């Protein structure tokens, strides 16, 4: 999810009354809710689980177990420095380190739970496993969830009561759960449609505004297919959108290109629906790797890598 959504999730938790448990409680919840995205600054490191976005820092070990105490420790050190510098008012609430650690854990847990909801997916078990997990419950920027969380925070601060924030969090959880159910219906509709495909991978991406609709993509025997699902138009129906295309990943030249450069290896370790386009001119071949989940004109420019190889 976008970092505004992550921040609002941590802020909404704080407005339920948790921010009063300790000094810097609000900071702990908001920062912890964004903390796993620190991996975007480590793409250069040689350790793949950390270099890959939504890997180690988004999993149970890195993001949920190890990082929250580090954040709490940094906030405690900041507070000690502020106290020694006279920047903390004498009547300020006390700092309770135990609560600071607990709130850091609570904020951190919200991050993988939210990122789990979109088709970008996360590696929950990194570094023990490179398996990607996703529920397809939300578009990567959900205006509906933003409105719920933002409205709950505004009402809670205006009324100086935690009830609206708690209600917003509950409404967001119900909204996400309902959307996970719609995506499950979309996948069921796919395998029940003639000629009864048996895909090895399926993604059902929600639309940003019309959240009940799903843009579907699936892979079967090396062929990528696209579709559209709308539960409001008849009983569980999947309608095709465009022709199916081969992913070309089994071609010998593509297999060679997949190992030719560090960028290609890294891209294919991240990609869950890779497709390759091969273009040859004379004795030069160009293999462009992309991910079929992100095939729109704006997205395709950002989610691909190119490998040049001799073709003769």
C-alpha cells in the first residue's frame, strides 16, 4: 500500500487512546507502520532478501520480530537527548519503554497486513522462503480505505474520544474482508468457466474506485490470459479482455537472457508473472522482460528490464 495509508493506519490506532500510554506513542505507531519500507534504500546490498522490496523487512522475522525493538530504542534515545537538552516540558507525559516497544510492534504488524492485500504481494516467510503471498483484497491505493481512516482520525481528534478511530479501523477490516471474498469469488468463477482452465497462478486485482470489479490475469501452460470480473453483472461470470499471449519464458534465448545480467536475475526473482518479448536484428537479439501484472502503458515503463545478446 501507499505510505499515506500506512501512516493513517498507525495514526488511527494512536487515536483510539493508545497514544496516551507513553510519550512518543503516536510517533511509535506511525513510524512503525511505515518502517518495513526502509528496504527501498537497500537495493544495492548483495543480500537478496533485503535488496528486494517487500522481502525480509516485510516478513515475520524482519518486519514483525526484529525491527520494532530497534525503533523503540531509537525513540528512547531521541527522548533522552531531548530531556537532556531541555526540549521536553516538565508536565509532559512519562515515557514508558515497555509501552513504546508494544506500540512499535502493533504499528509494524499493520504494514505486512496491508501490503498483503494487493497483487504486488509480499514474502511473509523471508528469508526462509521466497514464496510470495497475496489476497488481492485492495488496490495499491484505495481511496475508500483512505476515506475511512482519515474520517475516523478527524472525528476522534475533534471529539477527543477514541470511538470514531476504533470504528474506522473496524470498518476498514470489514471492507478488506469483503474484498478478499470478492476476489475468491472471481477465482472460483474463472476455474468454473468454459473451457475450465487450470491455471498455476491467478491474480484478481480490484479497481481503485469501483472496488467490486476485478481485473484478472492468469497463467496456464506458459500462456498468459486476461479477463474481467464483475459480481454485479450476472452470476459469477468472467469475461475475456484481449487475446491470450505466450509468456515465451521457455525459449532457449530467453532462458539465456534470464541469467545474463544481475538486473535480469533480480527482476525475475521479483516477478511472479514474467513475460518476455524477443526482438532480433541481424546478429543482435534484445530480450525485454516484463511482468504481466503491470502491463498498462504507465506501469510497463517502470516494471521491465532489457537484455542484449548475440543471436548468431
